C-alpha cells in the first residue's frame, strides 16, 4: 500500500512538471530546453605567515611568506598591526619598503577583485631597534 501511494505521488509529480519542461519546437522539429541554476557563494578571506621572525643582517628580520586568499569580487586589503618599535622601522614587502610610523597599522597589499598571492616579508629596524609584535588581518572591501 505504501509503495503504491509513493509511486502514484512520483507519477503525479512528473505529470505536473512536464508542461514546465516542454518548450517550443526549434529548427528541424528539435526541442530546445533551458535549465538555469543560481546560488550564493560565501565570502572567504584568509591570511597567514608561514614562519616567525628570523634575524638578518643590519637590523633586518625576515618574517617569512605572507599567504593571502580572498574570493570577494569587490576586492580586499591586507593590514599589518604592530606594537611600537624603538627607533621606527620599515616593512619590506616583495622588496618594496613601507614606513612604519606611530599609527600601529599599515596596509600591506590591496586587490580590486578576488585573488590569492604570496609575498615575501621582512622588517627593517632602525639601528639598535627592538622588534615588536606583528599581526596580520584581511578585510573584504
């Protein structure tokens, strides 16, 4: 009894759906059908650094490689927050120096669309300067 009701429901559903799937005949008696699918993808953004600070020459410390990923179609930016540095310093991103002032934050990179990238990071401290704490965050735009 349950199988008959289930099979009847399936057959009734197919008959109800059939007119919605049918379309006008095309050239040569062929039938064209169009099916559309839509959905939403959540915005996912991640940033990480693959190793801790390693001392280098003349007050420069390698911070490792910055790995960034964001699928936001409107873009994103990566920001580094840092504690006060004795004597100031510069963040070096892929060879480009960014001065580190008293603000405590600096934009490391920007993207106008979705993307992913790897960037080499180092911090160049003033002579006799001390390293501070560095944290990275990624912000969808």
